C-alpha cells in the first residue's frame, strides 16, 4: 500500500462444530506510521473479520512482517497466530496538488481590507478536501477563508485580510498552508501583504509628471511616488456637474494624439470615493474629460462631452470589485473605449446593458492631459488610493511614459 493510503485483508476463522467461544483479534509488529483496525473486533464460531491497515504520509517505505493473533476471550491462554507480509510503497501524493494565488501580493491601508483568491491544481487521481490556514499575521491583522476547504468542486477560496487601524506600514510575508487530512500531505505558498501609510506628502514624481488639485476641495490633495507606486490623496467631491464644483487630485502627464492610459489600482481607503484613470482637455474644472473609475463599488465610464457641459455616466457595472484591478483607457481620435483586467493580460471591455462594448465620442485637441485621479466621498471624507504599473502611451508620438512595479501594496484601513 502507498504512503497515505489504506489496504484491507480478510481473515477467516475456522472452528469445530462444538467451539463457539468469542475470539478477539489483534495485530503486532506494525511499522511506525501504520495503524490497524478490525471489523468486527471479535467473532464466535466460524466467521470473517476485515483487517484495515492505514499508512500515513510519513510511514517508511519497505517490507514488514506483521503478526495477526486470534485469542479466545473466555480462555485467554488459547490463541492462534499467523504472520503476514505488508509492503509500504512510496506515495505519489506530493504531486497530487499545488496552491496558487490570484496575485503574489496584496495592498491595503490601515483600517481596510485586502483580498486574494487562493486556488489549487489537482492531479487527475487526487480527490480529497484541502483545508486552508495562514501564518505570519501581524498584530492587528486577521484573516478569513471562504470557503475554508477547497476540492474539485470548490476550486478556489477567497482570502480576506482585515488590517487594523494601528497596523504599522510595511511589507509582511504570510504563509498559506493547504493540508489534506487523509494523507497528511501539505503544501505552502507565500503571500506579501503591503500596508501603505494613509497620509500622503507630495514629493518628486517621475519625469514628465505633475500633480494638481482640480477645483478647490476643503483641504488640499497630494500625490507621492515611490518604488513604482503612486499614492493620491483627496477630499474633493468628484467630477459631477458642469465643472463649477469639480474637485479631485490629478496626477498627470501629456498625451499627444492617439494613445492609451493603463494603471493597476492596488488599494483604496474609502469605498465611497472614486479612483481611476482620466484623459482631459486641460486643468480647468469645466474641461472636457473621459474617466474610467472605481466609483462607490462600481466600475464606471464617466465623461464631459464639451467645455462646461454636465458630466454624465456612460456605463457602469458593479458588484464584487476585487483589487488589485487593471484599468485601460484608449483614445483613437475623438473616440474613447475602456477595459478592465484582473492580471494585465486578459482584458474585458466595459459593456452596455446588452453586452456590447461601450465607446464614447468626446472632441478634444491633439494635445491632452492623461493620468490618475482620486476624490473624496460625497460627504467630504478623504480618500487615499494606490496605483502601480502606470503607463501613458502616445501612439502619435511613438513613445510611452510609465511608472511600473510588480509589487502589490496595502495599508491599514484600506481596501
């Protein structure tokens, strides 16, 4: 029998017609890591019992002689024994499953949450439940899996990390373990939790980039850049209306002609605020713009078709937005289209209620501004948002400006 498996042996007791005493069965000489059970544990007269031998994952491979003994329970001195050869074979279980992560790193702010899918890859012959656990959590960080078991039916589990408001910013290495109870076999995989500070102090940005509050928020916004990560902070009320009340923090660079803006949203601190990527005609609060944003739990395409016009929601989809999430905004002439992606490779266009990809026509000059925005919520509560893998590519100019990172960050209190 292989490690991590069981084998059965049928034992037949033969008696004379006059013998009817109960006979109990036992086994001796079991190697370490092998256990035995009998069903039934005793018989009276001629009958059969089933011996089940179970070798755990750590049982040493080899050939072993065990001794099966039948003892008369009425006359304990009367017994019979029989040797049996048992072979424990090396198991193939280590190749049975592996753990996978939707992302190798997640980001949050103090007081927020971060989530990642924990999946598995099973071999064809593996058909067991794998229980999940996590180690390495900092004080103030808690974790939950939903579901707690994965198998062929439930192929992944959503791990949610709740980051306490007092957790210090930094990078924490967590170890996720998947264990299969029947064999004792387990696999581990590591996840990085990056906690970012909630307070942002404007600092040096990549070459060609600048930042500014568009409109006048109650308190000034800020943009910081470090290690390929942009952090924007704002208490502005957003992009609603004709621009007279428009308020948000804008980190931007120039875009000449056709081009693409791409960014990955790592974490947000205020789920009622808006964060995203924008192309706009200028810094005037009434300027025309196109915005792809995470907006109060939705993914929304918002635009102002001309200077001073009312802004409008073009399309929205929502429910279950999981970070990190890639955003893409494409300009071709005056036509704009958008898409999202969980991994930066597989893109899904934003669609209307009929499932058709959405595009919008907004006239703008060849030279525009493109970049990242962050707003507060409608009640003026501030937000902090983190982005990486930021790229503004100008097809007309034949070059691109980018600020990329392969690290996903988190901060106490963020999502």
